[in-house]
C-alpha cells in the first residue's frame, strides 16, 4: 500500500504527468490553429476512406510477408540450405538497411505509383523479422525433443510440424508482431 502512495506523491511522476498533459494540449491547440479539426469535420468520408485504405495496405502486406517469411525461415533451416543460412540472413539484413524511400523509388521505376509499390515496400521491410525469428525459433528447439521425436519413429515432416513449429511458435509470433 505504501508503494502506491509513493508513486502518486513522487515529484518526478507528477512532473512527467504534467508534461504529458501539457504536450497533448499544445498539440491540440496547434492542430486547431492549422485547421485539422475543421478538415476532419468537413471530410469524414475522406478520412474513413483513407483509414480503410491504410488498414488494407497493412493487412495485405502483413499477410504476404507471413506467407513468404515463415516458409523461407523453415527452408533455410533444412537440408542443403543450412550452409546458406547466414548468407541468406545477411542479404536480408542488407535489404533492411536500405532506406525505405530508396526502395519505394526503385520499385516505382518498375511498378509505377500505387498500391503495388506500397505493398512491395512494406513486404520488404516486414519480411526480415519474420524470417529471422522463424530461424531462431526452430534452431532454439531443444535437441532432446528432436531426439524423442526420432525415437518415437517420426519422419522429418512430422518432427517439423509436431515438434519444431509448435515449440518455436512463440518466437515466430514475436517476429510477426515486430514486423
């Protein structure tokens, strides 16, 4: 109980709360001065249309990144691709370091201006965390679990889908959330 009282009376917490409220007030006053509230009141249909368009772009690009990223992450942990895992992850890391405007500018040269270009840029930026976390999750599965699966007579596919992926799911989903 005394901890709650200390938090409420702590001068740093009170100062931070005051600064936060003051910042919200200043942003609201500036938005009113610039006419943003008037625009929002005069154009609710436009705001709704742009919000739906934004949600669609994020949903499409996220779905594509998940559908590409998880299988690629699984693929680079299998068979002959194991020796190319580091090269693949490093190439994807290089793609991640290129500024987003450069990727969009290059993509516009091939795809033009529009949804496809925006989705392409979002997929490029969101696929790396998914692949990295998929690889990390699969490689982090306890070898005793893999040995137990082999000892039970499971095939490689059964081990992948019944042992590795379920045990790696928390890390894979963390990559999806990050992207």
